[in-house]
C-alpha cells in the first residue's frame, strides 16, 4: 500500500536548524556548545528551543506536554527555521501524540531528524500528516569524540536532506558488515524506527499500515528474550506478515559494558568475544528461527548501522526503497526532499 508523501524542502547551506526537545531532558547542557559549533562549522545556523535547558517539575521530561507540543508546532510553522533536529530521545513523545495539530505539519513540511523515542513522532507524521522524515543523528550525537565517525554520519545525512540524492543506504565500511537473514529483493515505503516504542502504538491511529512496506527496526539494550517477545507480538498483530521486507539495526547492548565494568571485568576477550558475541549470536538465531519457521520467503537482513551506535546511517521514513537482503542494502527509489 503506497501512501503518497509530502516531502520537505531540502536544507540549503546557510539555513537554520531549530533544535527542539520533545522527549527526555539533557542530563547536562555543558556539552551542547560543542555540538552547536560542529553544525555551525558545516555551514548552518542553529537555534535552540528553551525547553531543553530545564527539566519539567514532574518526571524526567524537558517540559510539560503543552510546551513540548507547542515547540513542535512552532518549529514547523515559523519560516525562520529551515529544518528541525531533536536534542535526544529517551521517553515522553507518546504523551503528546494526541495533542499535536497535524495539519500544521502537513502545511509546513520541514526536514525533521531524530530517532529512538522520536520514532513515535515520525510514525505519527507519516500517518497523520503524510510527511517524510529522517532517522538520523540528533544534537546529542554531535559530541561524538571520534571525529571521523561524526563527519561520516553528518555527510550521510547531508547527502539525503540537502543534496536530495537517491542514495544506496548501506553500512559505512568502518561500522562492520550487515548480515542477511533471508536473501531476496523487495520494494516498498520505508517505515519503522525503534522497535520498543513502535510496538507501543500498534493498533492506534498513529501507526501507518504495514501492508507493502519495508520495515526498519532498531533498538538498544534489548536482550534476546525481549527481542523474541516484541517480534512475536508484532507477528500476532499481523504487522510483520503484511510487510514486503524487514531490516534490523545493530541492536547494541551497552548494559553489558556497564555490567562488566561494575564487576571489575577488564578482559577484552571476556567482554567482547564471549559476552557480546554470545548475545549477538543469540539475537541472530532468534531472528533466523522466526523467519525460517514463519516468514521463510520474506527478505530480511540485520546489523544496519543506524541510530544507537557510533555510526548513524540516515534512514528516510516514508520514502520508497528497493531492499536487497543478499547485498544488505536499500536503494532509494526517490529523493527524500524536494
């Protein structure tokens, strides 16, 4: 099922990127100037919304629902801003899905960049405003200490949102190889994002129909049993079977690193070859079993480098792609911007 998308105007050099914070508050603002300076060095202006600089009096959010909702709408409505980037993910976007005026989004389309909890907004924009958006680096990612990775991520984003290239979406060589689950090719609109929050809105009006789509799922700190349960739930609800193909991210698990450090485990072999390889192998076998037994002919691959991780390959949500699971690539069949 093809849903024609409103494509935002491309971001041109010298344009202003408005940074908003619809999810969790930054634990510290001391690193934000470094992130802003990086973007400015790339030839763009940056405007920071005020809410990210304080925490809501309740919970862990940047501000109350009304403030966060208004900042989203104002960022789209205000002609001073040429694109919108999110501070970071976390939690909280689900609270404002029912409050947003989606006509404002549809009538004032702009490049919108984020991932993780921001998946909820991107899916709602796709369903309610029919607007394409981009899973890509957020402001918090601009403090990455590996300058080569940072520049790679930025260049990949700019190729899609500024140059309007119909890119072949694949892992940069430095990030490691993706792996096929089921070889095969398929076409469809790209849809998805963070697996956990995606699952939260199944059955609501904010999730586009998965029929004929290429699904993309990524997550962080998900253990094999959690992955199994989440995918089994989507299988029961018919979401997976209706899709033409499925791509999974690298599914990094930083809790392993934290656990081993807290226990004084310093052995590289123990941490990286035993624990991480065991988790990775279990994830792969879980997916292999699912596809072999329930979706044996559906093209799929895993370990696309996007979102949670050092390398963040930009994923254009709502754009038609051709998936080649054997080559572990997605070819854009149309530009993501006008």
